[in-house]
């Protein structure tokens, strides 16, 4: 069985979508004659915790840990909530406090490529001894944080290993990068490190076609697209659907994702129909920006909104399988056209209609259309969006609001791991 070293910052008990990808790859790789050895930090400062994910760590897997110095742990003493939000990529764009502006400037200009940079050198030293001792010929780094890729770069320079760099998100092309108040020096440093990593890795794996196109402008290294996926058993009995006409959004609802056209349509329908008014419910699961909450209040939707906060992964899966409609929202920008939220694939497995609102030429929207699992609109659409919601509301009242996806099984974690094993 081939040994592969996987270097990741995120691992249970970390919560959120970033941990799911390689947790599931590690689960299924042995089925394809690959033995994963996982290297993670010993004392990480995760912005979100989900202890339930510890139960999903494969039994018998080798997990190695080394200490990490976390500046965020120190900064959180000054402003715990704001530090965790910035660490998770949740950046308020309006009414920023002085402390928020300082934290953003420090994050973007002093911690390059990110605040986990202090884990790089000690990890290279520790793993160099491991590679020789265990005769490991292939390493994988997964980011963000992109400082993890610098560990791969350092090991590649010292040892005759094959290095696969996995990008769950873009680097300098990520949507929030422009909000970090970067100086010209910092911006150029980020680009230089990105160029160095992309041209040193033997193979590059990305999660979207748009990211592949973006990286092909920087490197001629082979790039493969392996999306995120789901690990839900289709044979499981589906829970009873909500009695209310629920629209559920699972995950961080950032200010830029705020679907004002959707709130406006909801507000109109509540005024026009008592049946709709008595049925509608908006469930927000995860971090929600103040700007979104303010707009919900402005459109009179606060009485119909449940702000549930962070739920464990298992609870979130059950919630989305019960919902009448699942919301997939993205920032309206060219930079986000290639963003495919990890929750999309669990949405597909939930067998509930997906209502997507995002940028034109959105890759996630293309997947929804191809699998025939919902409808997708841009942020300016009004009448067509209203028509679809009314159509679905009619089916909801008749207990016939359902979807039957096409090709959804291609996005199962096991099917995707088979593709990954070929790359390794």
C-alpha cells in the first residue's frame, strides 16, 4: 500500500467546510491502496469547533501533531469575536471599528501569507526526518491556510518527493483578499509566494474549473479539478419535512452574499398572500452578518426568521434534509464565479430543491442546472424569482415539492476519492 503524507491545518475538532474534504479523502483512500498519514497542528486556534466530527476520524489512521504558534490566540484576548470572524474570512464591510481595521491591516500585511506562517519552519524540520524514516514518496498540502503549501515547498526542495498542492480556495483571487487593506509590498509578496508554490508543485488540484483557468495563467504544471462532495447514504430514511414553507441557509452568510432581491420578493408575497405569510419561515444556520440581519428587519422579515447559529455537521445535515427549500447564496462578483460552496454537494444529496442566487456564469449554478436539482438566479432578478417561489409554494401546499437529481452520485466522497487516488 502506497504511503502518502497529508499536511493540513484543519482537522477535527475543527468545524466548518474546510475540514470535510481531507477527512473524507482519508476515510476512503485505503479502499484504493493508499495509506494516508496525516500531519496537523497540536494546538490550533480554530474559529469554529465541532466535536462530533472526531467520531468520523478513520480508526487506525496515523495522525502526527506538532505545536504551532498562533497569533490569533493572542489577538483574541483583545477582541475574541472579531478575531474569530476574520480568521474564518467573515469581514464586515460597513461601520468597521478601529480595532477591526487594525486587525485587518495586521492580518494582511504582517502575516504573509497568513497567521499560520510560524508553523512552516518547525514542520519542515520535523517532517524531513519522517520522510526519510518512513520512506514516504508523496506529500499533499491542502490550503487555505496557504502557509501549509510553504511546508510542501520546503520539503520538495530537500527531498526527492512528489508534491501535490490541493487548493480548496484560490489564493490571491479569493473574494476577501481585496478587503485585507494590503500595501503594495504585501500584495506583491502574496503573488510571489503564489507563483513560487504553483510552479514548484508536481501536481495541482483545485475544486473548480474557474480556479484551474486562473492558475493556468501562472503555471504550466498539470492541474486537475476534484470538487468537494457529500458522504450521505441515499438509502437512509428521509426525515419528515418541515410543516412550514422553510427556506434554509446553512453556513456563513456574509454581507456580500446578502440577497436583497430575495428578501424583497418575500416581503411582497407576505403582503399579497395571507397563506404565504402564515407559511414562510427563513432558517439561518451559521454566522450571519449584521448587515444581513439589518436588511431582514428593513424588509419586515425578522418575525419570520430563525437565527439558529452554528450547528454540528450532523445536525446541519438533518436540518437541510427536513427543509422545504435550500438556499445557496454567493457574492455577485467575477471573482466568485468559480466558488463552489462545499455545502452544495450535501444539498444535492438532501434531495430538496435548491434556490441559488449568485454571479452570472457561476460554476455552482451550472452544477445545479446540470443535476436538475433547483433553480439559479442573479442578484438583480425579481419577477422570475417570484414566479418560481410561487410555483414551489403551490407544490408545497400539495405536498409535492420534490426533486430527482441526475448524476448526483458522481459527487459522492468515495467516487471523488477514486479520482484522487489516480492523481496520487
